[in-house]
């Protein structure tokens, strides 16, 4: 029994020693792998510094290509933010026939107020409408020379539902029902501007998506062409590396990091350009907003959007480098 126990103890110690050796080897291999990548990352950046003019031109072309859709995105974000702060309570304005008197108009107002889909009805008499028109137009002398009051009685119907893209068809149906009243000459839905604005914003979003796709493809081509030229300039070096048994992944690594640097630097300068443009137009934009009595603050890229821009640009840079490297390394035969 003592011999068996001693054997078991020796076996356990041997297993522990083997696990410890494998753990040290794995840790050493991981450190070596990370050190190689760090060295390649630094080396690829230094290669960019060796050709400053070509590198700066490539980076700035990428930055300009990414600035265009980014600026359009910031513009759409500000427009959507402004419209979200507007009052969404709209009205249906009913212009009555000139021959409708106050008694008939008041009766119609009471009937409409009793509807379940109407919140309130504002009664605007001919005299009140003329006073408002004089105050806003400034044509006091011209209006005083008229024989009579040409303005009709107006009923301003406030629906219970708020204006949105989903409720616009319902509001349009209500407008048609009110326009069918015998005393109503014309009915105007004040929320039609929202439908036009929604269509403009939808067009702007699709335009931004289309520009983004086209310019991302352009960045892919720019990075791919730059990496292709880098591969061709190091053709002899790649051939020697293949002769000594280097794998394609090892040969590919510095070019992928070069594409990564192009993408990150392009995204950084694109974000910087967008921030500068936002600052440049902020003063006149804020003065214009103050003229309308609004307290809206102009928005620009926030931290999350800058990180997203850098991530997308880095991914595009690596993708362009990957496509170019795989194609041209395969063409370099031993």
C-alpha cells in the first residue's frame, strides 16, 4: 500500500509538472505572437513615415471621402432634432362660405365640438380675422378703403390626435369629412408640411446611404491601389520571404496593418474635418435659430459617433488591403 500511494503521488506530480510546462509554453507562445504583431504594427507605421507625401495624400483623400457622408449625417441629425422639438398639435382650418352668418357658424362650431375626434374648435369672426390680417400685413390704409369685409368666418378645428406619419391618413380623412359640411367652402390641414418634411428627410437619408456606399467603395479602391503599389515595390522582398518558407499570412500581415493605419488616420482626420465644419457653421446657424426664437443647440459628432467612424474606416482599410494583398501575393510565384 505505501508503494502504491507513493506511485500515485509521483504520477500526480508528473502530471502537474507537465501541465506547468505546457502552461509556460503557451504563455511564452502568446507573448511571442503578440510581440510579433506589435513589432509589425510599429514597422508598418514607420514605413508610412518613410514616404510622407504619398501617405499624407492617401490619408487626406480617404478623409475627404469619409467627410462627405459624415457631414450629411450630421446635417440630417440636426434637422431631425429640430423637428422633434416642434409642436405636434396641428389644426384643420375651415373657411366658410361668405354668405354664412354668425348664427350658422356658431351652430356648426357646436356640432363639430361634439365629435369624439375633435378636441376643440376656435371661432374666428370676420372682424377678428380682418384685425389679425391688418396687424400682420401692415396694409391698414388699403384695408380701410374697402367697402366691406371680404374675409370669411374661419373655424379652427383642433383634433385630439397628435401629428405623426402614422396619423396623417386619419387626419386627412377627418379633413375630408369636415370639408363635406354644407357651410364649409374649403378645408386645409395644417399638418401637410409634416408629410413633405418626412419625404425630404427620407430622401436625405437615402442619399446619405447611397453616398456612403459609393464613397466606401472609393476608399476600398484607394487603399487597395496603395497596397498594390506597396506590394509591387517590395516584390523582391516578398519573393525572398517565400523562398525561405514564410507563409502567406506572415507576408500579408504588414500590408494589412498598413491598411489599418490608412483607415484609422483617414477616419481620424474625417472626424476632425466634421468637427471643424460644425464649429465653422455653428455661429451663423445659431444666430439664424435665435431669430426664430428657438433655443436649439447645433449638434455635431459625439464620442460614440467618432469611435464608430474610426471603426468603420479601420475595417474598410483592412478590407481593401486584404483584397489587394491576396490578389498580388498569389501572382508572385517562386
